[in-house]
C-alpha cells in the first residue's frame, strides 16, 4: 500500500466525524470495516465490505457513503442506484442488460472504475429478482451480464440503505436509542432474506437528529456556503443572528438535515443574488431582516487604518 493510501485510511474516521454529525455510535464501525477491506482482510470471493444503513431520511446515511468513497478513492468511484426505479422484474435488465450484447448499468460502472462503492438506495423497494442479484454480489462479488461476461466486483464496497422502521424512530419519544435500534433491526431482519442479512459486514441504525445536532449541521452548511461564495470572489460573512434565522426556517424533526440544506442555499443565495443585482461589491455582512422575513447583505466599511471593523 502506498503512503498516500495508508494516510487516507488513518484519517478516514476523523474525516467521517467531521462531515457526518449525530452518528458517532456508527462511524467507528463503518471506518473499521472499510479499513479491513482496503487492507485485503476480506475474503477474496466477497466485496471488500458491505453495509446495511437503516434509519430516517436526512440523517446522513447516503452522505456517509459519499464522504467515505470520495475520501478513499476520489471522485467518479461511487455508483448509486435508487431501488424505487427497480420495482419490476423487467428492471433487472437495466442492471444486467436487457438484450444480448448489453452490459447494463453494472457493466458500465465496472468499465469506468475497478474499485469504489456501489450504493443501493432504499433497497427494501427492489423487486425480489433484483435482491437475488444483490445476493450474488454479496456472496461471490460476481454477476453475469447480457454480453455473457462475468463481472468481478471484489474491488468494491457494497452499501444498502433503507428507511425500514424509520417511522418508529420518529414517533417513539421515551425509549432509549438502544431500544429503538433493536426494534428497527428486528424489522429489517423480518423484511430481508436471512442469507442477505447474514452476508453483510455491518448492519447499523442511524439515529434521528435532535435540535442541537441540527444546529451543528446548520453552522457547518452555512460555513460551506460562505466558503463557496468566497471561491466565486464574493467575500461575505455572517452575523450571529443568521444561524438562528436558518434554524427557524430549516429545522425539521422528521426530515432531518435536508430541509436545512434547502434553507441555507435558498436564503443565503437570495440575499447574495439581490446584493449582486444592486451592483454592490466588496466585503459584505449577511444579516437577518426579521421584518421582511429574509436575509440581506450589508456592506462592510473599512475602519481607520484600512482594517476591517
């Protein structure tokens, strides 16, 4: 293993913790399984690792896959399939090729990269024939496509996500996290075939995001948005009340962090767009305008001596 790859593995858990909030119980186990796979400690006839990530929407399941894959392999190594689009038997042809000579989506993925991650989102929605294919990937890391070729996916990590039991996590308020996780895991065991469940490296339940965690996420998203604007040559900072305004607009106890991302992009973007349309330039300060229920950018004037106040 090259020194560069070794350093990526060493820093993996730290990177996951920086990017994914509220799931500290799950991230070390994910990082450990990924490390084992990358160090060649998985069985030769299996994927490097395999995961089932359960929990409500917007709590970081898919984002974890994105962050881990980008950190280990760079861009272009994540292949994501939304299983809501594979609910019929005919949809199996999309993955394997419908006619002789076709490679299907899986064949096209392997043509682009020999290692990385394959993500099956909302896997509980897949047709049983698609789940048969998934079992082949988990058991032997090989599938045969319509060209007649047998494809080897032993260089990949396989990820499954599911919202099974998510409603219970959101509705029940007085049970411990451990009790809720056992309940969701039991539902998953009932829903998935035992042979699929048994072949997964890790089966983890992501927890709902409370107010304090979403506040952390809002601060992180705001910082990222301001950094993006700086790369565009728009030096904007944010006053302290902006975060509270965004929490008021974006916090959602059931939908997790997705509404927060939408709120940050919408309200910050609208304020900066108006600032640019008004012909303003130079440094600006983002502030909350409670009367007009929006954010706005105000010009920051240079103090005496040419420094920012």
